C-alpha cells in the first residue's frame, strides 16, 4: 500500500530564495533599487534542505510520497503588483520543480498561481 501525504510545503527552502523575495519587495517599494536576480541555489543546497527536513519526516512517519507545494505563508500575493507576483511565483514554482526532479519517487509538485488584487 502506498501512503501519500497530501499536503506538504517547502518550508525549508534555501536562504537565497527568501533573500530574493526580500530584495524584490524592497525594489517594489523603492523604484531606485535594481530588480533582483535570484541567487544561485545548488542541487546540493536543495538536497540538504529536503533530506534533513521534509524527507526525514516523511520516512519517520511512514509515508511514501508527499504532494509538495511552495510555503503558503510566503506566497503573500497581496504584496507588490502583478509583475512582482508573477516573478515570485515563478521562482517558487521553479524550486518545487527542482525538488521533484531531485526526488521524483517522493515528491509530486503542486504550483502556486500568481494572484494580484484587481488583476
């Protein structure tokens, strides 16, 4: 029997993802700041963030697979505008894809959708 955890979030994504988000929101508030570029995140950083956290918990709890999505509290669609939301959504979804590519037997990816008030 296959045991599937139907609700998992990438709560332990490597720090450069949050650093990108912080810089993105700062640039939105102050147009004189350059638009940020997501820093390099290696496969090893992703593996470490998953193996020591979500993967460890999946194994401890006896599950086989997790339906995995970006961290819900970090989606923050109300911050920024449509372009900010699309860029942040792309960065988060790309991270989920990379996790799924590295652990295809354990994670099934679920994306977030860009949402902006009035759009």
